[in-house]
């Protein structure tokens, strides 16, 4: 196309298109940040708020954001490029409070200064590749949680030791299953069933005193108590759909875990 | 007394474990997050002097821990979620939720619905307890930013 022969209306149109293209790139990066916030365990309202702020910082005159646990939908308006909409499907949620904190900082920087889309992408990549606890430390964490709660609920020291050892074994199982991309429910059934069997075995070989007290430590690792509480929090703060989704998920997971332990009790 | 101190120590360690499980990395934040767990359980135990009702004890423990979380978020300049989620770990009705499902599997539906209702009430009292301080802090922030 010959650029010199354009009517003023056409040049204006081209300018709008260029502006829209740029806005689309920004929106994509902003959604990336929002998606990772949601996946690291941010509340729905925080994600919506952050996305809205970032859109305003990049010149949107109006931004409508709808976030549920499974999806983000954003429409931005501006007289310079009209209306733009992007949606994002979000799957899986795993608490990563360190990542959440870094994303929050990034969001603040984005709102205060101007980042190019490319710079934004790099900053995000840096956050995603931040160092995590090594596998050895993760084993220790599982043991620490299991034995702490075994004692917390009134178990003896031997119960706590047995619970800690079973916790370590469960971490190995969990890692193996997660490598195969299987459903979290499958992992929950296998871990709880094995946890129940091992607790029974531990008592039989006099490594612990009470199956219940050993199991409760391992159950705290598996049971979605935090998810249940947070789902109610979501519903109370007006995010009914997200809350309901998380609520049902928590109940199903709890049922699966109980089923796993019942299976173990049946075998023993 | 010995049982109480054991519960407090393990509440601290349990919160520490969950903070690490959720990838909190700085030693300072780990310490404050686990202290939050200890505080939450401490308030729960103290409330025992005033009320035998678990719902009320959980509610006040959750209010105090959220205030603590919101304050620490401003001191440490990070999201309050970090402290609130980890500090609420000793309170979360994981055991209660498990027993509910256990009764369900045993076909004991009367006990299941009793225990289920109790679990739900506990979760509600924690969630509502978290709601109040968060709203007040948000309101305060709005007032401050308007004045500037």
C-alpha cells in the first residue's frame, strides 16, 4: 500500500490500529501477571484489583475485569483504540507465597512507571524462575508438618516420629505421581491409603502408639482445610462463583482422602 | 500447663512448616509467619477462660491473627495473605473435616451431619473473623489515600 496517498481518515485509522496492537500486547502481559498471581494463591479480588490498576497505568480509560478461579476476562476501553477484550483460561492453583509477593512488587512497579512489553515479559520470567526449596528441604518440610501436628493433637513422641517418617514417604509418592500429570484426586487417594497402611504398620511394629495420632499429622498435609476456609472467605467478600468452585473442590478432596483412609482400614 | 506449652510450640512449628511448604523464603518472614501461628493458638487458649464455645474462640483468634497479619504486611511490605494463611494453620478445622468424612465413609450419617455442621461453623467463624479487620484496614487505606 502506498502510504503517501492516504486520506486523513485512513491515516487516522492506521494510527488507531497501531495503538490497538500495542495495547493488545500490554494487555497480554498484564493477563500473564494476573494469571500467575491467581495460580500462586492470590485472592480473586486482589487479582481483579491488580489487573485494573495496571490497565489504568497503561492508559486504559475504563477496565472491566472478571476473575473466577478458572478464568480471567478483561475488557479495556480508550478513545484512542476503542474496546479490546482478552480472556485467559487458568488451571491449577498451588500456594507460592514468595512468587505472589514478587508479582505484587512487579505490579506496583508497573503501576508507577512505564515498562515496555518486552521488559515486562523479562521481569515476569525472572520471577517465575526464582529459586525454590530443594527436594531435600521439601522432605524435611513434610516431616516437620507431620510430626508437629501429631504432637499438636496430643500424640506421643513416638507417634510424631512415625508420622514424620510417613510424611517423607508420602512426599516421594506425591512427587512421582505429579510427574505423570495425573489428577490431584488420584494422588490424594493413593497418599491417604498408603498413609493409613503405614500408620497401621507402624503401630503393629511398636514404632508408634496410636494409628489416629500418627495419621492426623499426615492428614494435615493432605486435607484442604485452608482451601475450605478461603472458599468461605471468597464467598463472604462477594466472589460467590469462585468461592463455590473452591468449596466443592475442597469437599471432594476431603471425601477422596477419607475414602483412601477407609480403604486402608479395610485392608488392615 | 505442659499440654498447653506443647500445643503452642507445635503450633509454631506447624505454621513454620506450612510457611516453608508455601515457599516463603526469607528467614524474617518465616519467623513472623510462625509467630502468627503461635499467637493464633495462644488467643484460642486464652479465650478458653471466657467461653467454652469453640465457634467464639476461633472467631476471636481469627480476628487477632488477621490484625497481626495486616500489621506485619505493612511492616514487611508484602501481601497480608502471606501471614494470614500461614498463621491460620493451627486453627483450620482439618481434623474436624476429616472426621466428618470418616463418619460419612462409616455410613454414620447422623454423626456425619453433626460433625459436618460443626466443621462448617468453625470455618465460617474463621472466615468471618478474617473479614472484619481486612475491611477496616481497607477502609483506613482509602481514607489515607483520599487525604493525600
